[in-house]
């Protein structure tokens, strides 16, 4: 009786030459540690009730809402310019990269007083669903940011890693903005 030849199974698709997943895992672990560390600090720290007060605003939460809205607008600029840099929309020219980098730098700079206010003045709170979600998203945002910055410095990371990290930052910021600023302005 003749045997029927069985085709050999196909080999899994190889990762492109020069890319490494290890640094992505390490960056994700460091970002996760930052998220957890911020949450633990915020939970154990006794909130002061005040931290940021900027001239022209009636109180810290008003300043926080205004600054967070500027950060959200800069995040939209970041998203549009990133899409241009990746060729997803027709934005061309050296200005795209410059605008992308500087809008990101400004967003981080403006977000620091907001984060300090939240962490130092309010801490990690859990007295209702919106507040605990806001606390979790705040910790997630800065962990995702650390992950993104660590991936950004690696030329050998897979092509999907940086867009994933940027999407995580944008998702965290959007959820954070919706659970605080939207609530502040409309409730």
C-alpha cells in the first residue's frame, strides 16, 4: 500500500530582521511598575487638599480642568501629526515632525501640574465609580507614557510597538479627561 505524502507544516512567520520583542516587554514592565507605584503612592499618601493654584482661576480644580483641556488639544495634534508621519494622512514636510515633537513636549510639560495636583492634593481615591476610574486612568496614563518614551528610544523595536504605545497614551488621556474635565464642565 502506497503512503500518501503529507505536506510539512508551514513555519511561523519570522520577525523582521533586527527587531526585538524583549525591549518592548521590558519597557512595558517598567511602565507597569510606574503605574503601580503612582497608585500605591497616591493611596498611601495623605492628601493635602491643595497643590496647584494658578492666577486667574478660582481654584485648583478649575486650573486643572483648563490645563487638562490644553493637554487634550495637544494630544489631538499629536495624533494627527503621527498619522502624517506614518503616511496615514497626506501631511508632508519637515514641519510635521517638528510639530509632533513640540506638541508632545508641551503636553507633558502642561500635564505635570495637573498630575501633581491630582496625586499630591487628592491622592488615589475610591469613593465612587467615576473617581476610582479617574485614579486608575491617571496611573495608567503615566505608565503608558513611560512605556512610549522607552520604546521611542529603541531603533530595533517592532514597527507596531510605538503606535501601540501612542494609542495607549491617547486612550488613557481621553479616559482621564472624560472622567474629570467633562465632569467638571458639565455636571
